[in-house]
C-alpha cells in the first residue's frame, strides 16, 4: 500500500541529538524520552525502536493508551511512565504490567487502592507536586493527606519518584516564577526526606529547564522536543549559543516529510486557481498538484503562504489548500514532472523548509504542528 506522503525519521539525527543532550545535562541524570502526542508526530512505534537503539530505557507518555502503544513495541527491561490520564480499568492494566504513573489528585487514590488489591501488586507511582503551575499536583496540605492514606495502605503503593512541572522554563519572562517553583519543590522534597519517607527519584526538568536551569537536572530529566532536533524556544537556543564560540545549531532535525507530484497543469492568465476567487493568475502558470491537504496536517492557513521544495527549488503554494490536495506554482522549475519528490518539511539539496518556518507561517508552535501530523501517514526509519 502506498500513502500520499511519507515521514522519514533519520536515525543518525536522533543519535546526534541524544549525544548533545547527554553532554549538556548532569552525567547521573537518566533520560526519560517523552513520546506523548504520537512521539511529537514522529510515530511512537518507530521512534521507540530508534531511541532504544541509542540507549534510552525510559519513556514518558500522557495517557494509558499511549503507554499501551509503547508497551507493545518496547524491550522488556524498558520502563514506561504515564504523566496524565488513566481510566479505572487502565489503572489495573498499569499495575499488572509494572507501568509507572503520576498520582496528582486525592480522588484518584481510592481507584489505585482498589485496583492494587484486585491485581495483588503495588502501584508504582510518582507523586506530582503543585509548585506554581496551578494545573495538577499536590500542595502541602493535600500531600499530607495522601501520605496518610499511603501509610494506611502500605502494600498498595511503591513511590518511584517525586516530580513537578515548570510553568514556562523556555522563556526568561518566567524566570522569577520558575525560581520560586524550584525552591518550593526542593523545600517539600527535603521535608519528605527528613520525615523518613522513601521518596524515590527526583525529576522536574523538561528540555527547556534542563538547558536554562541546570540545577533542575536531578535523578531524571524528561526530554521531549530537543531529542527530535528542535529547541523549546528561540530564547533557549540564544541562551545556549551566547556561551559558545561556535554559534551553529548543534541539533539535527529527525523528521523529513515528503510527497510526490500528482499531476501537472497549465493555467492561463486571468483564471482563478483552486476554490473560489482566492488566487487569480496574473500570467500563464504551470502548476503542480500535490496529494496532501489539511486532512494530512498541512494547515489551510498556509493557503497562498506556504512553500515546498521540488527539484531543489522553492515552489509557492497558490490558492486555497484543499482537504486532500494543494496546488503549487512550478512555472520557474524546469523539467518538472509527475512523480517528482516534493519536500514539505526538511531538506532537499542545500535548501530546507524548517519546522520553525512552517510554524511561523501558520501561526502555530513547532510542537503543535508536529503533533497534528496524522497517525495514518507512513513513518519510515532511514540511516
């Protein structure tokens, strides 16, 4: 079966990125590869395989269904941690299969206890602290209630770690808030240890925190966007580059998205192209039809804005992006023909369409663009 576009995942790029990350975090920090959002659009099955071959043995996901997808393709010794949602029956599955998960709400605790007793095993949990994000996690009072419940149900819980999440570590605008969160986390953790509580590992850092606040690289770091070859924000890269003699980007993009020309058309001056009257040909045009549209993750916002690479030349998107197709101007590209490669994201020759430029045109974050890439696009690992 052939799909209308293919996402290529470059193994050597991931190896490069993980080497860079390991060289820039504390040498004792374990890396948890964050593969939520279908591995940021890269594909869980393919990415887990690549990451394990580069020495990764811990994966973080948001939900139990993502955990199940990792579980089906991981090595037996690899650990999985769910940072978010589980249904009651999924709690039982997680406990049975030694999948770790966050506990962040007292209302969730009774489900864990009943599931643990039913399965006959302790749940491997990470206690999430509310340090200033005001999203999920325990503040001091509810944390003490949780610890009391755990003490009364010792056989139901195995505390694997204490964690939190920072509210925007990628931006200097949040510096004061992040520093306050760091102090709050450290104070609560020290208090737990002083009370003789086996608190497990400490982990608070995402990609941005690991780079911008080195002190947050504790026993484990949860690395998402940087392993894929992208920076959490321009600020994060600038802060890094400012300290380096070589200002070039050390990260390599893992993902390349490509398609092929479906057909070539000739359009006369004065005719409209695509739906409606959005684009009027001011001169005779040669156009190429690409079998990719907004149902494939190519945003309709990119109508008359986006561009692709064909024969190592930029070609502008003209007219409205359709559900399954888009039209590009190939008037100035010689010898263009049906079946020629079309690069939507990535390099072709010396030219590149970056995720960041793609995101800027569509007014989305690079994270958002990637996770919108549908699961039914074929993912292929290349060396």
